[in-house]
């Protein structure tokens, strides 16, 4: 997949942290559509690099280059990648900035579409993080396993060789070397021990040469080391997921407690509203009674005045 290239949405975060001061975050690349591809300059993985190119036509590329720092699109060597983790590690994906004004709120809420590449520091940045967002989780998982496989192959085949069986002293060839101490391996190298050998000197007299057995065991050990390195990163993802689950559960408990408090307040408000309604109803009834009494008094006053007028006329 990496050899053919894939289109992703990428952010680059340069984090600078000085002693005794808070860290400052800078985004040379903000939510930009990028075509990422693995380019090899030779047979070795140490010569391979990830290249980034802008997506779109000439006009859109020219416009986007004005908004993007040129250093953000420089190739990233495989040897500069320290770790590849699932999700948006080290930053909240909901807080990722956008290069356009048409960004929608909550469009980055699915952390399962992200992977994070942690690169080696530079003189200008004490920490470099690359956030890649994919269109689907399956594509994300394929690229995640591919990048981890590259890092594992780099460590096993071209890294420091420590998990090999030594060959007899008589073994020689164009690709053999003496390993008194761990050294960086090259493709096709065979480790030869200069001291005590694990294989007897008459190995060639055996029906199945032990050198072939040694090669097979070394190959299996390399595969085991590669798988172990990938599983170690997977265990880190599992721990982070569990930590996230615990954090979400704590947030859920806080929301439930807040909801219960609001329900209690609402219940008290409902009781107060009922009491006020009853009081208001009582006042309205008292008001009606007072109106009736007022009308009766007015009627009696009118009758008394009429009686007085009749007495005066007589």
C-alpha cells in the first residue's frame, strides 16, 4: 500500500519544551490533503523515506503551498520514525486546527481513523508528531500494520543483531563476519562467533548440516523478533485504550452524578411550583369571595340610599 501511495489528511505538530517553562505547540501543517508514499533509494530500509505531496491540481497546490510551511512536506526517513501508534496520541483530535474556515464541529471525533507517527527531535523542535486521518478504519489498520512491519524489519534485518546462533570457526563466505559484540547487520550477513561455538566442528558430517539448521533457527528468530516488536506496540495501544476507557467511565460517572443532581433540583422546583400553584389558586378563590362581598355591600348601600331618599320626600 505504501509503495503505491495513499491519500490522507495530515497534521504536523512541532512541540518545543524548554527547561522550567511550559511547552509550546506549532502546526506547520493543518488538516491538509496529502499523498503519502514510500520511496526506496536502494535495497536497504535505512535508505527508504516517506514522501508527502499536495493533493489537487496546479491552482489548488499553489494556493495551499502559501498556507503550508515548506519544511512540513520534507521527506521523513524511516530511521527518523520512533513509534507508530493508533489514534491521535499526544493531542486531542477534537482540538486539531483546520486550514479552512469551512471546518465542521465534531468532524474529528472518531479517533479510530487516526494514527500518530512520532519522529526524532530536531534543533528547532524537541518533539515531532505526525497525525494521519484516513477515510475508513480498515485502511487505517492496514497502514498501521505496514508501518510497524517496516520498523520491525528495520530493527531485525538492519539493526543490532543480538538474537543469532554463532556459526563454526570454519564457516566463511563473502557475507560472513565475526561478532565479538553487537553490531548493525546488513542484508545477507551471517554471524560468525570467534570464541566458543554452539555448533561442533564436524557439523558437515551430519546428514542434515547444522549450518542449515542454524540458518533456519536464525530466520525463525528474526521472524519472532519482528512479531515481538509489533506486539509490544500493540500492547501499548491496548494500555492506552484501557486508560481511555477508564477516563471515559470516570467522565460518565461525573455526568451521571451531575444528572442526578439536576433531577433532584428539578424535583424540588416541581414541588415549589406545585405549592405556588396551590397558593395562587387559594388567593384567586379569596379574591372571588372578596368581590362577591364587595358587590353585596354596594347593593346594600344602594338600597339604603333609596330608602333615605324616600323618607326625605315624605
